[in-house]
């Protein structure tokens, strides 16, 4: 993954970079340039601040290219999207089986355990997020100054 942004803060070997979140709509090519400009005016700003390792030794105000390995981006997407989905589905299936045992209907057990497992997966992600922030595989690199 490659992104371009502007350094807004520098702190030794790390920098904070303002980048614009890309959307699939921006690059599909189905609408004209004028339509894209109008859509960009109507959409709220999608700028975010990203912390990156300052490999390029960039200073505040410089434009840099951020990179992250595709495998790391894919792993982060699995954690963010697939883990909660699997937890939710597991809760639904277990609830269908355990619901009648605890005095609920199968559907009621599915709803309750699905929500509990989904909440548990978000709690797990919140706890895991702290270790992701410290793992350098998940921190993008400011590779070069543009």
C-alpha cells in the first residue's frame, strides 16, 4: 500500500503524517472529472493523521510517500473485519444450540450469544490494538520525501 501525505509533526524517528483516505469511488472511472470534483466538495473531509517511521528523515511540512507491505494491510483487514464476523456467526450457531438449554428459544439464544460474541471480539480487538501499535510491522514507513 502506498499513500502520499504531509508531515505535520516530527518526533525523532517517528513522524505524524496527514493523509487523505482513499475511497474506491475516487478511482473507478465511471464518472467525469467534473462529477468527481462536485462529489469531493459534497463529501466530508477524509483526512486522518497517521504515525509512521521516519525512514526518509522528513521535516514538518514536507510531502512524503508512506508505504506498508500488502501482507500487513491484509492481516490488519482480517483482524478488523473477519474476526468480528466469525465471532458473531459462532455466537449465532452456539446460541441456536445452547438457547433451549438455558430456557431461551433457539432464535433468542442466537441473538443473545451473537451479540455477546460480537462484543467480545471488539473487546479483543481493543486489547490487541495496543500490541499492534507497538509492532513495527503495522507501522507504515515514510519512505521518501517528494
